[in-house]
C-alpha cells in the first residue's frame, strides 16, 4: 500500500494512496468543499442579480 515513489509503475500498489484512509476526513473535506461551492454560487447569483436589476 502506498505510492510507489521508487518505481515509475503502479505494480503492487493496492488500496487508497492518501493519508487519512479509513477515517472521516475525505467525507468531511468533501462536505466542506460542497458548502463552499454552494456559498459561492448563492453569493455570486445575489451580486449578479443586484447589478442586473438597475439596468432593466
């Protein structure tokens, strides 16, 4: 298990290749990223609508 730093191939590598495997961190980081993306969309949409309204 792990990343083959000493060989240029993936032969013999099994399982996840990142730290934190088996913990809640990947799910937690995904949740944080989802919240940030939704916040960016909502804030961007609000600002865009506010700038578009006076030009109707």
